[in-house]
């Protein structure tokens, strides 16, 4: 679910480089006010969107949810900011905290049913650490269920706290996870002549990142492309651009505005 709030005016000035009769004029670009987005429920991302002539829409595609901005009349210039939710969907921190906050509202049967929302899938763990710790979390929740049936609420809280502690021990890295979603030329039927460079290390909002550069022609206009991947608080974010070189500084200004405010569950 997406939510966004205006939290202030961010004015970022960049040099938009455009060749005209051998001159390189300066162009001031004013980004829109900062907005806050949350897609898998608990880890927000904040950034200043591009100007209003970049039409926004909700983006959902292939395990990705976010927002994209398409420059009106451009033939496909796009800025994309989204979350790859295959990591975020595994986290059960909020579900466990909700159990802690409402223990008095359950009976043994309803508590056991609600407890299932706190359990993690054993299959397709994206890291060795996840594969090792997931059974510990689920076993801890099973003990909480048994203590609830016995009426020992103090031990129920102990086990729920322990489950949260185990959950916080899982920390995903790009090395283990990014290959699953990395942008490649394979299977790209829209632009069959696309040229995709090898991934390179980068940084985004103080976090390690992986960047993929690519080029292609859109309606015979040379386009530059970027895909940048980073992980914050066990959530993977994908930031993308495709467009003319003249709008690359605008994209970089949007990148500079990105921050990751604290979420309710920290890893």
C-alpha cells in the first residue's frame, strides 16, 4: 500500500547540459516538495519528485511496487523509484509486535491463528543467514503458542521478544540477493539492440548500491539508462532512469534527495 505526504519544499539546482550551437547553457531545475512513500508496510523512502511535466503513475511489475514518472511528450523518458518486495514480504516483525500489543484480545484458538502471520516461509530463503534463523523464529513462536494455551502470558511475551531478536539478526546483503533482480539485456524484446554494461559498485543515500548502465535508441533518439539497487533495513529498492543525456542531471538530483527514514522495525 502506498502512502505519501508532503514534508517540505526541496529546491535542487542542477546544470542541465544541452548542446546548442556549441554552447552549454545553464538550466535551473526545481524539484517538487519531498514526499514519503511506503510500499511493503513499514520501511519508508523519501525523495523529491521531478517537476510536474513528468507525469506520475503507480508502478507494479514483476515483484516490484513503486511510482514512475514519465516526461510528457518525450517518447518514453522515465524515472522509476520502487521496492523489490521479495525481501520485505519475508519480514514478520510488525505481525509479531501486533500480537504483543493485543494479547488480551485473543483466546487460545484465535491466538494460534494470528500467530501464523508471524511465521516465516522456510522455502526460498534468499540468504544462508535467513535459512538458518527462520526455523529458530518459527520454533520460538510455537513455544509462545504453547505458553498461551497454558495461560502463562509472561512466558508468551518472553518468546515473542525472542522471536523479534532472532528476526533482527537477519541482515540481507546485495552480494547474496541482487542477482535475482539485476537488469540485463536478456529477453528485452522492446529494445532488442540495447547495450547493457556490467554491474558496478555504487552508493545511494549512504548505503552500498549496485548500478547498471545501459543505452538504446527510442524512436531513433539515443537514450541513456540506469538501474540502481540498494538495501535499507532489509528492503531492496530499485531506482531507474531512461532518457536523453540532457535529463540525466535531473535524475541525479532526484537520487541526491533520497533518504530512508527509520521504520517501525529496524534490522
